[in-house]
C-alpha cells in the first residue's frame, strides 16, 4: 500500500463537500503524504449553504483547498478550479471562457477518483477516461430527490477490470439523459437546477463512499459490495456484487 | 473461489429464485415464471417501472425468459443522479 496516492475529487457540492471533509481526515491519519485534488469550475453561492459545507463564497475548489490546507499539513491539497470535459470537447460557445480540463489530462495511473457530480454525462466522461488506464479506482455516488441514493466502485488492476464498468448495469451511463455543465455555455449553466435534494441524503452518499474507501483502499480488501443502494426513508441499504468474476454467469434460455 | 458476501443464493431445485430491485431483495417461489410475471408480482410491492430492464448478471433478460431455480433476477434501478 503506497501512502502517496492521488485522490481526485470531482465535484465539491452537496455530496463533495461532506466527502472532502471526511476524506481529508482519512488521508491525514490513515494515508499521510497523499495528495487530495479538488476539481470544480463552479462557485459557492449563499443559496448553497442549506446543503453544502463551506466558509467563503467563491470558486468551490479554491475555497475548499484554502480552508483545508492549514488543517491537514500531512496532506497536499490542490485546487483545480475547472470543469471536467471529454477529450472531444472543443468549447461550446464563443465568448464562454470557463476554464476546462479534459478528463484524460486530469486522472492518471494509480489515482483514486471520486465522481461526485450532479449529472450522468460528467460521470460517463470520467469512467470512459478511467477505463483506458490500467490501475484505477473510481467511486461515484448520487441521490435522487428526497431519501434515495446509490454508490458504485469501479476498479481496474494491472489492466484487468476487477469490477464491471457501471454501463453494464446502467444504461444511463451509456446514454446520459442530462448534460455536463462543463460543456454548456454560461447562460445554459445558470439555468440548471439542483432539484429538491436533502442534506441527509447528500451526507449519506458521502458516508457510504468513505466506507468503501476505508475497506478497499485503506485496508486493501476486495470490492465485493461494488454497488450499494440505500433509502433513508425505509432505513434500508442493499449491496450488489459487481465483480467481474461474480457476474459472469451464463444465461440458459 | 470468489467469496461473495452479499449475493443471496436461493436454494436451487425447490422453485426458489431471487428477485432484486434497488434496496429490495427477496427470495421467492418464482422459478418457472416468466420475467413478465415476476415483474407484475413484485412491481405492486416495490414500484418497479414497467420499462425496467431485467438482468441476470450483466445479461439482459427477455420478458419471456423463464426464471430458473437459483437465479438472481435483478430489475434495473436507475442510479442516483444528483449530488
């Protein structure tokens, strides 16, 4: 187990801020010397305070990095105040100079990536880039309105997929029903709504992801509970084993 | 041997198979029934959408597929989107 891994969090919003709060502490004490890279092109606004953890207005990546750096001296915290886009992105509208970074330039071998954005389109971009690498862990999570949420862990080792690419079970990753904000114009981005999400569900997604990180990265155990669905209203959580060795069963018709 | 800690394996040979949808997971006496029949039986309890694709492993199942003893049939639940 190396203690100098890069942990790349894409999205410092409703889930991301709580995830980052826990991850910074986990890295500082369990994996000192690691790098925590926070990526987000968006800004904190007053209206975000209901569900998001921040102390200043401004670019999300920069605000969080400035806030956490003095607290966690054994962790190198790096802000990337940019939107993540696909390799094919060429910019969408003249005059929109929002900073962008291609996913393939952002993530690299041996990274642990967290796709905690608010749309499937950006998740697909990150999974597509990750699947071209030989050694990578990608955790993603999201919630619907109210109390339902899910998390997924994609892992690849030595060029072999340990867990299935989520597109195997989720057509929404193949044909996203939404758009990546990083590939929209400023005007289009300003019209996006966060929906009616709940703080508790955002925090639960972050907590489930942290639990998976502790088991599979800190302790180095097998990602058997690859995907977890939960419903806070029902008080239920259900793990699914998406390991390649587990799901490859022939169908007899 | 793969050690699966979370995939319930219903006893084969007694008509039992497993049906899953999101947080729901229930063994039932549904071997011999079609996917369509299983959907109708469980959709009332769990709210499975009519267009939710059924999977066994990562293979998509036809509506007329006859569920076998020991099968794990999973109806697709869309992942959480927002964050």
